[in-house]
C-alpha cells in the first residue's frame, strides 16, 4: 500500500520533533501551509500529539516519531 500525501504530510510533522527531550514541542501556526495544519490536526485526532496545533508528543506519538525519523535516516544517509 503506497503512502498517501496525507500520510507524508503527517510524517513531515513528526520528523520536526526533537526526540532527545520531552520538554520541547512544536506549534504549527495558523499561517502555516494548509496541508501542515491539517496534518497536525489529524495527528491530534489520532492521539499522537497533545494539541490540535502541535504541542508535545504523546507516548504513542514519540514512538511514531522515532520510527519516522529512523526511516528518514535510512533513506537519506549522511
């Protein structure tokens, strides 16, 4: 099953989180691209982030972000 653009947008939000601390979140401003705003809302609806506009990762969100960042690192080695 190929990735949809919605899933790619959600992954792009997840890889923006700093996984080395739980004290740092993100905020997607209302002036951001509509697809990023929608992706962040979907992540909230799925229970991966604490706020509709980002916030902090939940435990499940942290796991998803780890997996997304590992996949990105595998596909784009330094």
